């Protein structure tokens, strides 16, 4: 299916086994298009597209998330589809967990996600740090968490013991 | 406090009371806060527990949730087994290519079950409306993702019309 709507009569082609131009994506049109997570969360907009300097293969995209928010560089392995309309990822970016509410097994809000510890720079989360007002930060291993779209719920097997700042550890 | 005398005929240690159910936040499968439990419904003949009603605040209509959709009642919240279909209203809809189709203006269910028959989606300023069948929904999270591109949706609609 042609993905490039440019009128093919306006140019000549010099190609070998590569795809014809109307079967490729125009990089200029991709910049500024929105990036969606697997479940439809708007991650941001494409700021730049990065290629391997030797193989010329796509390596990743830099996603801008708005004023005051850190940009995210997302590798090609996490991109599901790309079109001029937008880019859909294969996953939910773990960095978007920051700020989400965390509930204990009884449904009580214990705080919100302060930081996410990942395996190297991948999207695989190892643990999260939960902060609550007047209480010490709490590190919870990821396998004890049931993630949902809006909140994170600590599984029933994990015992959440948060102490106030003035309590001894 | 003095314990109550009992003539129930069996142990009620594992039972929960109306106090445990009422006034608690209700969260669906996606963790979304649906509202606060307001009433308990009990069958007038069998006296079986039927479900709860959830208050969604002054500006929104409440929802009645059957007991089959309740996962667990905990000391601080009531968790549901499912995502409440009515909550999709107002979400953005994206096609399989990531193109925004519009915003959900109405959710049509199959009878009174929590199963989506179709969504009415408005494009916004143009006022153009699409009806998207439930079978074309891929995922529902913060927004709705479809399994097909927008062009195919209009093609399907034309065929149905």
C-alpha cells in the first residue's frame, strides 16, 4: 500500500532493490506527529528521528513531552507502527509511571511514584520508589506490583510498612 | 464495646456488613476512580445481595454495578473485575495507524451488560460522527485504540448503511 502521497510524476528515481519512494515515510511529515503507547496514552510528539550512521537504519526517535518535561529517546525495538498520522509503541513507557498513585492491597493510597529503577536503559522495571508526605520513601520490587492504567496496586503478598520521618528504621 | 447476640444460625465472621460497603471509593480494573459507593441493593424476596450504586458527584449520573462485576471489598476501597464501559465517554479514539478518529460521545451497550456494542465518535469541529462497532476496539487505556485504520471504518459504515 502506498504510504507516501507525493505525486510520482514530479521526480525521477535512482534505486536498486530499495522500496520505491511512495512506499516509504517522509521524515519531515513524521516530525511533530504524536506518539502513542500500546494502550493509547499520548506520550508526546516526535522531535527528531535518529539513524545509524553506517547502516542508515532507523535507530530511534526523540519524543518531546511538553514544557518542563524531559524528552524520551525511544529505540526502534519499542516502535510498533509508524505512519504520517502517528507512531504507536509496543509498550507502556515505564517513565510515565512517575507521579502515579500507589495503593496497598487494602486500596489505601500509600503515596505516588517518585522514581523508577530500570534494567539498564530498557523499559523493564526492577523497582519503584514511592514517596508520601511525612513518610520515608519506600522501594517496592516490580514483581510485587500490579500495574493498571491509572494506579499501581501492591500485591497482597507484599507487606507495606511505611514509617514516619521521626520513627527509627 | 459489648458484642451482639446472634441468632443467625451460622458464623458470620467472613461476612462483610453494609458499613464495609458504603462510602468507599470504587475503582475499576484500570484503577480509575469511578465514584463512591452509595447504596446496597438486596433482592426483596430472596434477600440476596444484588449490587451497589455508585455516586459520581454532583455533575455526573450515578452507576449501578451488579455483584458479578465486584472483584473484592477491602477496608479502603471496592475493586471491580472489569473496566466500566460508560467511563469511555470523553476518551479520544485512535485508529491502527495512530490517527485520531475523534472523541467518544456515546457508548452503546449490549442490553444492561458491561459489553460494548458500539461507540459514537465525534470528529469535533467538523461535527462528523462515526459509529464504531465494539469488535474493532483493540485496547482501552487512557484512550481507545482500534484494530483498523480510519479509512476502513468509513468503508465498513458505508457497507452497513
